[in-house]
């Protein structure tokens, strides 16, 4: 074993730095690694031909280090058909915390993981963590809404199986019901015993007012503006929005499509005596919440881990059957690589989590038993661009871009959140994730991607709140988002393969950083900072340009620590430049 030469350091006040140089540290870590790993390193990838990596964001320095060490191998091993089959299984159910569908998916994931020997060997652990739930698990069983006119009955929405297309006609926590009544199209004209039908969201205030006036039931045709089908095909007219009401709600409630709203309005205009019949059957029971954690135990630092999280609950194929399946198949690709000896087991651990959005991350942090150093979150990872119009996106943690988004940054329709970047939370995780997008584009033979400043709304927020760097891989604007249209035909298996490759390459680069990764990261960082500072100056935002310039050394130091460990020491003083 080669040892670090002892450094003779002259201590000058204000310039004392008794740490090894970067070159020493690189040599030291490489010599350590050479003794630990006999797995052959994959051949480095060449620079991306232009047009392969079409990313609305900073460029990436080419190279075979960092995520490139895993991207091609992961891409080759990722079985898109298998991911699609799992997504199909998950999509069969409307998953809500602890309900029948949620439990079925957790059981299937456990079975898949046991097939990869999780829970059977010390290097692959499996935890099913049980925590209490404050509300009972809610499972929808059936629903039916029909117009009863002079000409007979016209069914507007119905389902009687878990996979039913109209299952979202019941908001989450809706009670069982069987009612029939005349129609009221506004709260003002509502008389006792009538069924109130509104276009907007039926919030708790409206439900309370309707209940007080004796409504038999409230039906809402709510949709968000971003649900409008921009293709001109008007598919959103058949969308039923995914909604929820408070647990314990007694008043019968339902969701309807805009087309059904129009049918009800037309029928009422023709005959004010027309009636509606509404039926719902649901099951509620107290159950615990299950969070599933599969861990590839690190060879050098088993006690620290990079987390990957995909939430199980919600009723969509893209959101988030695709994330669940993408993460499982990405893990399988990694396992294939490790078992074949083509990928060395990581230095640090990787924890793959499936459970209830946000809560699963808290459960991992509190009960997972490992120190989480970074997190890679996959939510809505399988959108077909052709079917939904949604772009693959990388969401960065708060950085100076959060103060003001300047080109090429732009916020999604989800919208910015008020997040002033805290300088003590500067990290290079978004840069590593961007490099992973680049290396995946190369492995896949092309990929068009975008990135944007922090917006929040998924598990990355929980990790960031705990001071842990985190990124989100997702897709937006998907006009089917949180509607009954988000089903299997909106999924693209090849997109799950690309997203899974990017996520696992990013996570492995973080859990298994090498000193030789650093140079490429720092070159990429220079590309980003130059772009951001120039954009700020062009926009006349001098203060923002300064923030980015100040951010650069902090991110640089984070990347140095990632790649060099403790040997990174303090950040070297900037090299003097000739005036
Ligand atoms: Zn989601």
C-alpha cells in the first residue's frame, strides 16, 4: 500500500493549510480502491455527439467517470418490458395508504425483491417497517352515477372492479352511499334532498354548506387549468379529477367529468324534474402503514446511504405506478451488474424505499438505521411524451436559481415555491444528476431533457428539510396528471428505462464516488456557473450573478468532499491569475 507522503507545511498566518493536495488525495483513494475492488472498470464513454444530449440547461463535460461508470451497464440491464408489466400490475389498483391496492403492491414488491435475494444475505437487507396511521385505510369497491329522465336511465360513470376506468368518480375517503334526487346546479338554488352538481372544486366549506342545506349528495367536475389537453383532441372532457375529502365525511360525494357535467346541465335544461341516482361502496378499516426498504449494503461505509424513493399511493399509471416500477427495475439492473461482476458493489449503501409519499422518507430517516447522505426521488418517471406532452425533468434543490429563474431555467406549471437558498445547504447533487442525464442520453442514443429550480411537492422536500441534498426526476406538464386519464396508455416503457438509468447512475455515483470523478464534475461546474453568471449579467441581475459566483466554491467543496472524502480538507485558495 502506498502511503501519503508527509507534507511539510510552512505556516503563514492566514494561509495555513496542513492538508494534502488534491493530487495526493486522488492517488491515495485510487490506491485504496485498487486493493478493494477487482471488478473491471467499464470502458470510458466518448464525448456525446451533438444532438444526443438535448438538455435545456448547462452543458456537461464529457468523460467516462461519475455516472458514466454505470449508465451504459444499467441501461443494457434495464428490462423495459418487465418494468411495464410491473407498472401494469400497480396501475390495476387505486393505492391509498394501507388499503387493499397499496398492500397488494407492497406484497408484489417484496416478492420481486426476495427473488433478488433481498433479506437473504448480509449485503442485501429487506425491511418492512410498520407505523401507525391516524386515519383508517380506505378502499373503493364500486360506484355508479346515472341520469334518470323520461326516456329512461343513462349511466354517466360506473366501476365495479379495482381497475375500473371511472374509479376516480369517488374522491378518496368518500363514504358508501345510495341516493337519488332532483338536481341543483348551484348552492343558492339547492333545496333539501337535491343532488348538488358544481363545476369547481368541492372543498370542505362547500360540503359543509351543502350539508347544512340538506343536500343528498355533492358532485364536482373540478379540473386544473393544466389538465386541458393541448393537442386539441379535447381528451380532458372525459377526465375525472383525483380528489379527496376528509376522513369520516358522511355526506355522499362524487367526482364527474366535464362531459358528464354538460350532459347533466343539458338534461336539467330540457327537464328540471330530471333525477340523478348515485351509488358508492367503499371499505374502511384501521390498518398500519407499511414502508418497504431494500438496501444494497455498502462495502466500505455500510452505515451511510444514498436513498432512492418512489411513492406507492395515488391512483395513476404515470403517478406513480411508473416510479414504483422504474425504481424496482433500476435496482434489478444494478443487481445484475453486481452479480455479473461488471459493477463493483458500492462503497456506501443504497436504500430503495417504497411507501407513502413524504411519510416514507421520514420513516427511512427515523427508522431505517442508516445515515442518509443524499436522496434521488423518482415520481412520474414513465410519461410518454407523445401521449401526454410531458418532458423529462430534473428538479434541483434550492440554489441561486430559486431567487429568480433566468433562461435556460424556467419553472413548470407546478410553479415556483418560496425558497431562499441557504448557503450552508449548497451541494453538487444536481450537477451529478445532470451528468447522469447526459450519460443516460449517450447510453440510450439520445434523450431530450429539461431542468428547473426547486418547486417542491414530493419526497425530495422531506430530505431537503432534514438538510440532506436531494433531487427529483419527474415529468410535467402531463395533462392527465391526477385524473382518470392517467392510465397505462400514457406510459412509455423506454422512458422508464431512461429515467431508471439516470436515477441509478446518479445514486451510484453519489454512493460510490471516486477521486477520478472529481475533475469531470469540476469542469461541468465551471460550465454551469459561467452560464448562470452570464444569464444574470445579461438580465442586469448583478446581485444574482454575485450569488452564483459565491455559490461556485461551496458546490465545488461539496463535490471535493464527495469524491475525496476527508482527504479533501479545506478548499484550496484560488489560483492567482495574471491581470
Ligand atoms: Zn406522485
